[in-house]
C-alpha cells in the first residue's frame, strides 16, 4: 500500500513537471486535421509553401504556471513545433519554408490609440516575471539555434504577429515568389484580416475543444478570403451573415463590435454594426472612419461614440494601417534572421548539448 502511494505521488509529480510541455504539444495541429483543411482550401498545392507559425499564443499558455520545472523542455517543444510541420510536408514532397514568429505584442503602435489594448496579456507577463524570463531565455536560445535548421527561421518583434507575417508575405511577393502559397497558423481573431489582404494566404486557426471522455479534440479550421468575414461572425456572434458585404470591411466590424482577444469593448451591438455597414454599402462608395461616424449618428444618434474614438480604433485595429506603422520601425527592416548555416557537425553538437534524454529532438524530420 505504501509502495502504491509512493508510485502515485511520483506519477503526480512527473505529470506536474511535464504538464507545460504537454500543453505546448497540444498546440500542434494534427496531421489528419491538416489533411482536411488543405484538401478543402489548397487542393492543388505547389511544390513549395511558406509556413508562418505564431509562437505568441502558444507560449502565452505557460503564464498560468508559477514556475517551469524543466525550462529546456520548452526549448525542445519549440524546436519540435516546426519539425512537426516540416515532416508533414516532406511526406507530401513539398518544400516548406518555415517562419516562427514571436512578438512581445506590446507596441505603442496599438496602445497609443487604445490604452487597454491587449491589457490582459500584458498584465499576465508583468505578474509572472519568473515564467516570462524563462520564455525569453528560451527564445534567445532558439534564435541562436535556428540558423542551423535549414529552411527554419525565427523572426522576433514587438507588434501584432499578424502584421509581421503580412509584411513578410508582401516582401516575398515582391521578390518574385507570389505564386508560393502562404499558410499562417495562429489562434487569434485579429488574424482573420490576413487572408483578406495577403495574396494567396490561408489562415489555419488552431483550436482545441474538450470532446467525449473529457479528451481534448483538435478542431482547427481553415479561413480564406471567401469565408473570413462570415466565419468570424458565425463563431463570435453566433449569427449567419446572409448578405454580401465587402470582406475588407471586417476591420470596421471589429472596430464597432469589439475585439475581445485584444480587450477592445463593444461600442455597437451586432445588429447595429451590421446595419451601419449595410447603410454604408448602399450610400457610400468607400468606407472610412468618417463614413462610419456619420452613419452611426444618422441612424442612432449615439452621442457617446465620437469621431476621435472611431479614428483611434481604426488606427489600432486595421491591418493595413498597422502595416504602414510597422514599416516605420527599424525592426521591419531586419533580415539577418534569414540565415541558413549548413554545418552537420554543429547540428550534432547542438543535439548533444541541449536535446538529450526527455528533451530529445528527432532531427531526421529536417
């Protein structure tokens, strides 16, 4: 009986020790789910794809812990993440250029317009400096290591990860790779804008749901230009948008109806927000902060809604506006992360130094 109790205590201790890694591995999109998404949205894949992976929401899951018992386990998870997708596309004989995106997402480009922008995540980081420092140390290690992983790159920044990805896709397109499909994997509602503006881009929304027997089920789904607006409304407002509205107006809808993932409150209900957009569609040739404000006042005489607030929300949320602000930052010009160091001995040494025992890496997937 005593032996059984001790075994049980060890099991619980080990589960607690590696729970952080288990949570991170749970953020990988399963192969069978990828099969279904790509069959629907990219049935005729080319021989090469650009894959962008948002590391920020993955790592935010760790802030629920008071400490990380196995810090290097986080590093091995972060390396196994791109290897998971590299192996998937290797099986399809498709070359994958993989870009890991990590951002502090605390840029003044957002909160100077809306002071509470993304405030919950900012507070979580401020209140858990121990875990935050562990994450930053692992990011720095990952930054040192990725040049030795061919075709895998780490781009760090301070703005919305979606903005960074939009910028990279635009630059790669200008460099002649416009026919290469782009896939962005994240779990933020903000990124619904990306497939609308970025050419040839599929957004895979990583989502888990507790299914039968309390098991976590991978219910990730694809978002394209054609269904971004309608899917956003269906999942966030539990409504079916039956009429045709310009997909590019999704940021205006977010502006009016709020964006909970970034702690932006509602200023117009769903019904009023849609009626506002419908009226603009029938009365104006373009949409702008002015047309939004004028229409709101015409229809509802909302004195608490000011033109200044509409402008501030537009500047903080609109993806194209944020892209223009980002391109004024020095970090947007950085390209030194695009390095491949072909050194098998160095890769072997890295494996022996960081990835042994429980933190092992299957470099055969490269």
